[in-house]
C-alpha cells in the first residue's frame, strides 16, 4: 500500500506541473455538484489496545455525496458511504485467565463525513488534497445475546414469527486525509480518482487506519 501511495503522490506532482503549464481558461465557477462512487478498501491488519487483532479483507463499497464549489480551488463536500467487509478476529476476553475467541464474519458500516478540498489548478485537470471527518456506524455482526423469537399478526399473511439476535455495534468518530485527481468535461460531468487514508477512533494501536480508493462520477450544477 505504501507503493501505491507513493505512485499517487508522484502522479499528483507531475499533473500539477502539467496543469500549471497547460491550464485552460475554463475555471470551475461557484456552484453545487453531486456524485456517485465505487469505494475499494484494501486489506488491513489492526491491533487493539486490549490484545485483540482483526484482519480486514479487501472489499468494495458504495458512496453518494454532494458539495459546493466556492471558487476554482476550494470545495466543501458531504458524503455517506456503505460497506460490508469480511474480517477474521482473535478476540481477547478477560485477563486471568485470558480467553481468545476466533471469529470470522462481515461487518457493516455507514459513514457520514464532511471534507474540505483544495484543487491545485483552476483548469479542467487538477490534482487535489483535502481532509475530513464525521461519524461511522458499525455493526460487527458478532452476537451480543441469545436468539429471540417474536410473533405478530399480519392482516394479509396471517400469524408470522421471526427469530432475531442482537449484535455488537458502535458509533465512532472517523477522520481521513485525501489526495486525488479530477477532470472536468465540457458537458458538466467530472471524474475523480481519489486515495484516502481513513482512521476510526476505536482504540487501535499506533493510530492505524485503512487505505481506500474511490472512483467517482460527478455532475456539476
């Protein structure tokens, strides 16, 4: 992943130089924009303060967002993304004696974030940098109790019974650093390729995060 980040930084530097030399007079005027995106998260290994370890698999997610362009450089973006990521965890329970439980399942997350973006070039092709933060709602899909069965009467389908089970979930602060490339087409459509390093405030050692790449199609208004 470090190699990928280094390649992206090199591309940003090269495209910045090219954009300054060849920028056209088509500035991004103030206005709104909306986008849909595919989000790819790379595998990662997390170590928690209590001794628990989690191995995250790489997986795809979806993102939707909107933003406002203050001028050709500065943007404010709001987005939410959804992911279902497979993982394997060794859960460390207790201190004396220590019990380690192995779990393999998927977690689901919904993150709501705001980001401030700075485009280096006012022309149609530009690298950009930014930072953002927000909240992430996470369901670990690890059982938090015994299964329970509940029944109710449906006027169309009759008497219906379902079994459900509570799972461990949490709401955590999330923040990220952003670097990417943007191209604006004359049609009012833009493309963005974005790398982001995302951190969750969940007691991970060494403040470890996850690496993500986002491919977005943007509609300018």
